[in-house]
C-alpha cells in the first residue's frame, strides 16, 4: 500500500496522501461506516435489502476468557445510527486529514486507528495510522458508545454474554467422541472418549480408566475439583489426569495434549475417523 519493495526497516515511516480525497464532504447520508479503534472494531453498512449490516468486536485485551470479549453480527432495520455517527463527524471535524495514511514499520498493534466512511454521493472519508489515533478521543469514545447503545436495543451487549457469534472453537462432548492417537517423545498415546467418560493409555498401559471428564474454558480435564476448591473459576481449578494433564481442540481431527506435571511439553493426538469423514 505504501509503495516499498525492500525489507522494512524497524522505525521507518511511510507517510502518504490518497488522491481524490478532500476535507469538503457535502453529503450527510452515510451508507457505510467502519471504525477500527485501538481496542475495538465497529461497522454499519446499508445492504441491498434496505437492512443495516452491523458488526462489532472487541474486549478480551488481557484475558480472552474474562467475559469482556465480544463479537456481534446481525441485520438491523433502524438506520438512525448513521445520523448519530454523522453528528460526531461534524462536531469533531473528522473530515480533517482525509486521505492521510501513515505506517511506521515495527510498531506494536493498538497505537493507531482507521476510519472509513462512504456516502450516497460517492464521497468518502479514509484515514489510517498505526502510530497515532486519526480521530479525536471524543470521537473514538462516541463511536463506541453509539454502537453499544444501538446493539443493546436489539438485545445484545459488548461482553461475552451479550455476543451472538461463537467466541471460541472449543471442544464439546460430540467432538471428542472416539479414539485419538499420537506420540509423545516416542511414547504411544491413546485416548478414548465414550460419552462422558475417558480412558487414557500410554504405551498400551492404562493410566486413567473410564474417568469422568469436563470441558472448561476449552480445556478437557478430570471432572474433579482440586482439594479445597468448591467452585471452578478457571480451568486450573480442575484436577489433571494421571500422566497426561489435559487436552484442547486444535482442529476438526486433532487435539493438543498437555503434560504439565514435571515439565511443560505437548503433542498432537488425532482421530483418523474424523479426518476420513471430512474427506468424503
């Protein structure tokens, strides 16, 4: 995008202005609005069926499982959101710097932002920077608040409980059923799930036989709380299996197996029946 072909040099700044973009936007009728903030993303787009496609995500900055992560996607009918967004654009003169693109090589994420707005007239606002925020603090906060209040009217919220998109690709009881096999430093690992029970073999020796398991925060563990814990608040509140510690879904036919007792190590175990069923 910034026209460089050589290997990026950390700290090198690429500063450019797009042709055809100016600060004098005459139209007030937004048809598409996208804002990627430092820690959230929101968009509203008019579709051909006169619906409004709403998409929002954010939260989970320090711990994805703390309940703050949100992902929302749905079609709405109320287009009043565009009027509210335009009022903020006018109030804070967010057409200023239209077409300005800044990229500094090597910077971590979460420093800049990106605003993209399209109007019925064909006019556009586009500005982006990974170095600093391109809109005012008031605008960034207002964009968040406008979408937050809008989705709450439709029964959603900016948290995990208020989301309507699957947040994690976790294993469930249906997924784990069957026999999974793999190797860990040359040792044969065989794990068989039968409904709510699991049997684990290492080098054909049973280490756990018909043990009840639970799936908490994506981790498959023994369905028994550690001594002194009355209610689970994290996956680590559950006991580990005897030699293997726990499991987690990796993809549709592979699970990661964790060994945490003496030293941290992992291996993959696979359910080849699942692999074959996907190929059919």
